[in-house]
C-alpha cells in the first residue's frame, strides 16, 4: 500500500507540474517528509521523498522519487567540505538512501532535506523568475511580498544553497518561501496542502503585480518592418527557410527541429529591444541548459525576401559558432585549467529567431527540440516581466558556463541510453495509412526516426500516426501525390513538423488487373499519375530539402517484382513499376554528389493488410490465377523458392536496412522481398 504522504506528494507534484504557469517541463522538484517502519529494526524511521534527477513533475509517479534517511542526510552537514567541493555531496546522497532508494537523487536534494519543513516545493514559474532576474529583484521581493517571502542571492544549485535556504527559513519564521536570485522560487508548508497553497500564492501574487505595475511596452516600441507576417505567408516562409536552418544547426551533429510562431515569440521579435535582450541570453539553469546561453538572431526585417533571408542566415552562422567557441574557451580557461571541463558539445545554435516568422528550436529528438522552444518562450515571458518592472539582469556568463559544463550535468548526459539507429532522422512515407506503408512507418519510428505518414485520407493518416505514437514521434498529413501543389504542401508540413526531411519512401500506389484490351486510357493514366508522376513529384520536391540541408539522405521506392517480371493481365501496373525502378537508377546517379542514396524494394504479392488488395486488386488477381481470394497469399507463397508468404513487415525491414548505417555505401540497388521468384531475379 502506498504511504499516504507519498500519495499526497505525487498528487501535488502532478497538479503543480501540469500547469505551465507554475514550472517548465522537467523543471523544479517537490518533497515530503514522513515516517516508515524500517524492516531491519522494526522501528519507525524518518524519511524524505524528493523528485529524482531528470523527472517531470507533471508526470511524476512514485517510482520517480528518491527516498532518503533524513537523519543520515542531515548528518552530511558534519562532513560538508565547503562550497568548492560541494559536488562531492551528490555522491554522498547514495549513502543516505533508504532501501533501494528509488530514483537517483538530484542536485536539489539538499534543499529539500535541510529545510525544516514537512513539505517543500522548488519551482520555475515565469512570474517568479521575472522577479528573480530583475536588476532590483531584492527590493521588488520585499515590495511585493513583504516579509512573507525572502530574497536569496544567486547561488548555483547544490548543498550550500540548501544550507542557505534552511538558515533563511529559520531566521524568518513568518516566511512561506523565497525568491532565488536568477533562478526560481522555493516554498514550504507543514502539510502538502499548505505547501501547494504557498507556492501558488507566490506565483500568482508575482504575476498579478507584474500585470498591474508593468510599463505598457516592456520590449520597447514596435520596429517598422518586423511585425508578424500573415499566417499563410509566415508559414510558407518558415517552410522555405527551415531546411537551411536545420542544416546550419546540424553542422556538428544532426538535429531534429521544432517551429514555433506563437504570439509571445512574434511580439518579442517585432519590438525594438529584442536584439539587446536576446544577446543577454536566458537565466534560469533549466532554460539555458536546453537553449544554449543565447540564440542566433536574424537581423533582417520580416519583409526580407526568402533568398536574402537564407543568405543572411548562412552569413550569421559562422560568427555565432565563433562566439560560442570563444565563450567556451574564455570560461574554461578562467577556472585555471580547461582540462577540468567536458569537451565543447557543439557550437551550433539550439534556438534560431527569425523576425516576422518565428522560432526554430533543435534537439536530439522532437521532444527535446519542442521543449527547448517552450523554454525559450518561458525566457521571453521572464524578460517581459523583468523589463516591465525594472531591467532584465540574468546571471553572468561565467555562472552559466559553470552550469552548462557542470560535471554533474555531463554525468547525467553520459547516463542517457545509446541512441537508436535512426535517431535524429526524419522520414516521410507516402501511402502510409495501411499495408506496406504503415509497416514501414512503424518500423522507422521504432528505430528512432520521426515519421510523417502521408495518405490520401487525412483521417486514416492521423489514426495511423496516433497508433505509432504522439506528435513527437509521428504526424499524419493528407496528400494526393499526383498533385504538385499537394505534394509541396506535404513536404512543407514535414519540415514544419520536424525541421526537415532525411528519408523519403515512395510507397503510394494502386493497381487495376486488366488485360491489354480491357485497359482503358483512364486506367493507364491513373496508375501512371499516382506511381510514376507521383514518385517523381515527391522525389523532386523532397530532394530540394535534402540538398539544401546538406545532410545527405535516402529515397526509397517501393517498386515490385513486376518491374522485371512479365505477368499476365497487368500491363499498366507492371509498366509503371518498371518506370519507378528506373527512376531509382536515374536519381541514384544524379543525387549521389549530394550524399543522397536512392534505392528500391521489389515485393511480391503482399496481401495481408494491403489497401491495394482490399480495394479489388486481390479479387482480380485471384480470378487471373483461378484461386479463392482468401487463399491468394498462400498461392503466391507456393510459387516462390522459400514457400513463405511476404508480409508488410518484411518490406519494412528491407527499407530499414537500406537506410541504416550498415548500408551507408549502397545506392542504386533494388532489394527483392519476394521469397524468391526466380523469374524476377535481377540480371
């Protein structure tokens, strides 16, 4: 049975963490103190349960709590070696764990264990950080909260900060919490309800004060030419420049992107003070750990052409990298020995701001990229609050560097699981709501790719995407691949969803089984429009993105053994599959100089789950071969060398292999997935 203290802690954490006004994703931590029976002694023992390292309050479960003996944790004050060696205390927490200890204790564990209160909340609300980063934050804290909230000067999270807050609470018994300079808030209470109530009171009181006392234009007057472009124009420009930006952001290592054109971002970039504020960077440790110390900012108005915008972004990238390298070198050397710090993690921007268009954020996966963007919106809100009341004054760059390259942060990164083979890759699969296409999309997502499922039916595409995962993994879009405008819209949707595209699978298709004399011009045109013309349009449109990114890529055609095998009553379908097969060779020859591989998969008779077979093709082919439609898969299997039916998953595995690192030097190849049809052997 769950301890009631733990249950109330989890409930409180979830309520606080689910509301973005209280804290950012994975930001902050909560705790509760109580007793349990020690199974060794049979006696009650005092414990502290605190959110573990890397967890998220909004989704916290009991398993995400670290559990420590309170007496042993507080005894650490007797061996604390001082602020210069406080990082050693994190390892000491392991000697305080109760039983198996639950999750790994975070750096903030000391704050929760040392503060003399049964329940403690440490949060990163925009309103609280706005006060914490105001130049006169200490005076504002007193003016806003009186003596109920105490100012704590900036100190890096750790054991000493826990001691500081504990001492402040003891010296101020009337206080319900504190503002942590440059960082966030901490509140406490003797019950879970009281702690939550005090946290919300601090957050809401700060927000109300900012709303009432802020100057009208915290970011300065509007800049002429920098206002947000109209919605459709804005997103079209974003799609046009996204491949360039992703390529720049992926210079050191491939990144997945996220696009944000929220009012907060657009208003910030339309105001006179945005260059000064962007250069100051973020302040809260959670923010700049995700966003880097500052963004790359385009210094052109919204009215600049796409060509000029792209050219200027490329010009700005080099100086941004040089500036970040200088920041690293300057601060690593200032400590006395650069060898003490982890190697630079890359000099590319994680946040790129484009006036009139919006923000592009990047990370190792979609969730990380999205959260980075959310954090920068938090930072904008913080700047607005601080500038509205005073002047935004974040912590200095030396402190930012000490946290960004903190050995404890590096250790956290090293503990992360090894990336999957297709991590950071963005896949676009046509005809992916069923059959082979859906199996391919599912396989690519399972191997780490972000996937766009394109299909003639938007409803089916979105349903298939939902089965694969949330929008951080897969999204569904509608497309008629024979329509040039629709194909462009599909590719635009892909780059806006994930930043770009790396892996394109031309799978959309249909078939009509008729003799030569029965095949009409309409039959011929329909199949050639969807598969020959459609593959051409998809490949051409996607290739523009692939080339502009400069990251290489893969295009895979799902052709057919019919591209080389002459079967009866199949003139239009087999001819168009031969067309697709030769497109593979032609594009492999043309796109190789850009590092783009083009390959094909030749299946045979994939009956199960097939939209084509379910749409009448199965009945037609069964009639041709004189078998019952329900037996068609088995019939196809018996005519092969392996005597085994081909399933959609087998085609998906072939696509994965073609796009995996193991076949990085293979292009222009067709892989048969037909259980062995000798007549279709490639010559």
